[in-house]
């Protein structure tokens, strides 16, 4: 392959890969209504990252889905639990939540599960933790004496018509493991975050436990989409659940990626430079290979090794062919002296072979060999001895010679049939 062709192919490949990875992978289209707001009760004009109502699910992350109950109560669902949203400040990005199952001014519940908010998105901050113990069998056991929980922290719960006792305890901060031994043989417990100001009131008056739980707790959230508003004024933020990141919506479709356009010249420059470097290395490799072959060819010629060339035609030797052969062979007389040998094989000059075949008399032709026409030759002219010839004394020795050949040297070998060869 030519170096320029290789460079062009590499450049095309690099650009194709870059453009393919720069295109949106999700193929989202028809991204409507992200310019709408969510409103429910006293919460109005709620937008990104929240969804619900007129705002479809692609307008924000799935953790921020809101629903409106009875046109007045905003609900945020997180896994198996539902939370009432009583306050929402999008400037400070804070929410006030309370568990829906603990919203009847009572600590009793059938959902014995701790808070299920994703701590990667929602932060409780410095909230207190309220431990609620349920189904305690020995809470009134007099044997416990002073270890009994204060009566102000106790509460009754109805369980299928059976009244069970429970109690609460406050820890700080929220999430602290309760180390109180299970002396009262309670069946289960949960921990609920509460406001720090409410914790002190509850210590002073345990009967307020239902109100404290209903008041709820504060969380902060993180959802940044400033790049969309910065790069695309008039655009709206959305969310790609497949990629797990925000998207920017313009005219109900993905906004064009300006960053890709800015980076494209740099990518083209880098890929071009890389392809040129590879092309240069490839060209150098080709040059080295060619030069090496030339040196090997020169070494063969410097050693005087013959290089055979096929004849231009078969049949009778023409004057033109004889002239070309004569010119070529005359130049080799300096190293083809009579009696010389090549690896033990006798070597003859062109004039000797011409004399032995009577100027390549057509009547002395035997036929066509692999490298030219074969002739009968006069062994006495070539001064071939019996020990060199072998069975030459029984028959005139044929000599293979091609006057069409442009090779410089010719030599003969002997055998029982004495068919000298030319190379």
C-alpha cells in the first residue's frame, strides 16, 4: 500500500470513530413539555429536577418524581416509602419531608423500615434520630426498676385489635446505632430523622411524638444543570436515564453539542498528525527494504555470478541475436580464460563454443533446451579430456548453447550422456 493511501485511510478511520462516539447514544426524540411546571397545593412553579403532573419523566432524574394527592398534598416516593413534601426551596435546594405512614399524629405504623432516601442525592445534614420500639413485652415489668423507660416516652399501638406497648428514644446524629439492651423484648424498631428543634421539645413533652414526626425533617438535594442554560439560552434541562446524566432540550429535541464542534478542529489536527507520522514510518520501512534488496543484488554481481535471462525467441539464431550475444560475451573475456572452472565445472568462452559448433551451424542443432537451442559440439576444439567427459569417446559430445541469451558466461558439465549446460 502506498504511504499516502495508508495515511488517508487512517485519518478517515480516526475521524469516523470520533464522530460516532460524539453522537447521542440514546436516540431520544420528541422531548416535550419540559418547559411546564409542577404545582400542587401550596407548592407552585416547580421545575427541574422535579417531574410529575405536566412534566414528563424525561424532564428530570427518576429520584425526583412528584405526585399530587387530593390536589393539595405533594408526595415524593423513594423505594418502598412515601414522603409528604411540606416545603420546597429551589434556590437553596432544600426539602422538608415527613413519612406518610407516620402522618396521623401517632408513632404507630405498619411499615417497619428506616428512611429510604438515596444519600448520594439527598443529604440529611445534622438531623437527630428518633428510635421507635414496637411490641415490647416487658416494658411494664417491675423487675426492671429504674431501667424502665420513662412513662412520658411510652406509647400504645393497636395491632389487629391487640394493644401493644412501645417507646421512643432520641439519638444524635441521625444514623447512630442504639446501644440500649433489648431488656423489654421488643419485636422491632425503626429510626426516623427529626428536626433538632423538635428533639428538645420532645424531651420536654413525650406526648408530642406524633406532632414531631408529622413536622418532618429537612434534606438538601443536588441537581446541577447550569451548563445547559449557559450554552443554550432558552433551553430546558432534562435527564437521560440510560446515560445517567442531564441533557439539554431545545425545541423538544436534544440541543446541538457545541463542545463537539469546538473540539472537532483539534481532533482533526491530532488525527492528521498521527496519520502523517505513521505514513512517514511506513515510507521509511519501504525505503529500507528496497535499499537492502539493491545491496544484495550488487553483491551478487560483484562476485561475478551469472544471471540467466530467457531467450527472446526460439528457433534459429538471427544475426541480431548473435550480435547481442557476442557484445555481451566479449565483455566477459577478462575473467573467462581458457581452462578456467566454476565450482569444478569447465567454463568456455563464446568464441570457443562458436568454433566448436561451426558458428552455430543449424545442421548441428539437437533441439530446444530450457535456456535456448542445443547443438552438437566438437570436443577436441574445446580440449575436453576423456576423464572429464566420461563416456564422450562413444559419441560426439553435444553442447547446449543459446546464441539468443544475453548472459555473459557459459560453461559445460560432463556426464554419461555428456550434455553440457549453459546458464
